[in-house]
């Protein structure tokens, strides 16, 4: 009798078969090597964190958190992102470490999904955090490192859209006048629902000039000259300071020779609410959604009683493997040594020799194979130790 969920997985969970696993491994290793060469050192955090600390400051909606209780009755969560746990470590265990602090991670994160969402509830992120440096040079470094990581992974045609959440917040506040309206329209920008944004603007009791300023915001996307256009519609000191920071950032990025891969997007709003300054998203020409994102989060460490500037990014490994145009790689192992029962000892000796030489070797008894030809096709080389004549043959 079959069980109800015999072949099913929990909502949003996925299996990773050997071919895709191998591709993800190759991509991850290439990225990790690049990050290491930029001076970022790896770190790990627990899969489970306390809800009242990491869970509450992660900026992930409460209904997206996987929660459970420990034996003492404390509410735990499966980590929904990596930035908050690393902020916890930076404010505690690494509080006295020399700054700036450069950390890299590779870990799965967990976010519960609605039935109609169709999104993974578990996915792997590879990223970096640069903690203790408030300069634009730090922002330029992480953006440049993200581009270099994408190039190493095989997504060299990627583009990075760069904005400033401080500009968006200040500009919307100076036009709309209160936080409730700002949050409402910022949501439209996050969802990239520009039609809804325009319709709502039309219904507002604003002057025609202010309505045109809001419409202009939607068109602030393109080359660095867009920053100059933004200066024409911004009035508040906070908004203008944000644009000044972006100008300085792009002057630094020009020294990295990345101009062809950068886009200014001044209506860019991120999912995470803890971002305070520069924000950015990476896109591949093959996908319509970002493969990575990041930004400055200078207030997050305040939540752990350790005020400190920080910036970083994370790459979605699942989306990145899709973006490079492959869903799987062919796995052909080096050598298979097929043997009969009476020649097991000879086969084991040969296997040991080959493994010492660096080959991966599968030992397989002949009686356990249903179709020898089909099974052998998985390997670059096949060596037979069968029969009783003391001779082994090899085929390539």
C-alpha cells in the first residue's frame, strides 16, 4: 500500500541530482576561489538561530520563517539569510577583530513559500560581507568582486543595476509627505509594478509638477548621466547627498573598467528592509530575474548593540547555474574496474594503485551488473578482471 507522501517533498524543497550537483559544485568552487583571492575568509553559522535575535532582524517576513521550539521552549528559526547571522558574529565573537573585516560564506537559507509561489523554500547562497568600512571604496569593491565572481562562474555577460535606497526614501518623502504613502509607493517599486505606480500617482491630490516628478523617477534608469537628471528633480539635502555618494561610487568603479556592465537604476528597491545606502542587483542576459544582489546596511549591527558600517552581496547558486546556460553536466568518471568473484584480490590491488595515482576508480563485481555495455559507458576507461586466465583487459 502506497503512502500519501511517498514520493512528495515539502513545499518549496527540491532534490539535486548528481549532474546538477556537479555543476553547482564547479560554479561554487570557482566563485569561492575568486573571493579568497580578494582576501575574504570563509565563515560558517548555525542552521538554527534564535527567533528573537537573528529571526527578528533578518528583514524576512514572519510568515516566511520556518519556526520550531527547542527543549527549553525557545523559538528557533531556520536561518532565512546569511547577513543577519554574520552581523551577530561580527558584533560578538569577532567584535575585537581588526577592521575592515572581510568574510565569505556558502550556505543554504530557508524561506517558507506560499502554495502559489512556485519558488524554492531552500536555496544556496554564496556571498561576502565587508564590515567596518563606510567608504564608497568598500561599495565599489563588493560590486567589482560580484562581477568578477560572475565572470569566473561563466556568466561574463551579466549586468549590475546600481541604485541608492537613501535617494528613493528621501525623494518619495519630500514629494509624498508621510511614511505611510512612502511605504505604499516603495512597494510598487520593489515589485516593479510601474503601471500600478502610475495609476496611484494619478489619483493623488498633488500638483501636476509633483506628479511629473514621480513619473520622472520611473525613468531614472540608464548610464551615469541619469544621476544628473535625478539632481534636477530632487530637493532635499538627504536625496542630493545620496546622489553625490553615487557619483563618487561610479568614479571609483570606472577605475575597475566595468562601465560596460553597469546600469544606474534610481528606482531600485530591495526585498531586505535593512539596506541603508547603495543597493545593487546582478542580471544575466538569459534570465529575467536577478542572480545576485547586495548593498550597504549600516544600521543592522545596531540591532546587536554594535553600531558599525557594512556592505556585501549574495549570489543565488540555483539561479546562477541556470543563467550560465546549462542545467547539468555529463558525469563521466575516470575508471571502472569490473571483476569476477575469483579475481577480487587482483582487482583490489589494481584499484589501490590507480587511486594512488589520482584516478577515481569504481570497483564493480560483474555479477551485480544487468547491462555491462550500458554501465561501462559512464566511464572514461574500463578494466576487466574476469575469468581464470590471470589476465585483465582494458578498453577505452
